[in-house]
């Protein structure tokens, strides 16, 4: 391995380390937002962001209907607004009363 390859690996490592440090810092300062931080409205609503749930399951996106604020929030474990997965009901075959007609 020559010097240029080692330099590239060090630079890539520094970029990855910076990403990890930014993620840890953001996770430490992110807090739960049960009320709006802008207008102190008593309730904010959960917005569904599939990409966010898949990428960061501990983070949710909240919306304030009074002032329009939107922002990330730390998910609360007992939050009632967290949607639970709903299983689809199995399709029931359609049966005509009196049996099938051919
Ligand atoms: Zn608000």
C-alpha cells in the first residue's frame, strides 16, 4: 500500500468518524416534544415518515397545527400516538346466499 492509498483511507475514516460524532451529538440533544417548542401548544401530532422510521426508529416527526412548526422528536416508549402495526384482514371469499350459481 502506497502513501496515497493510506491517505485516502485515513480521509474516509475521518469522514465516517465525523458522521458518527454528529449522530451521537444529535441523539444526545434530541428530546421528546409532547408540546410545541415554538408556541407551547399543548399537543403536537405525529407525522408518518417511513424513511425516518426505517432509518432512525427512535426518532419521530411532529407537527403543530396551531403555528405550523415541524420538527424531529425523540420517540417515547409509552407514547399513545405511536401507530401500532395493523395486520390486514384476510380476504374472505365472496359467497352468495343460496350457494354459487353456475
Ligand atoms: Zn406551535
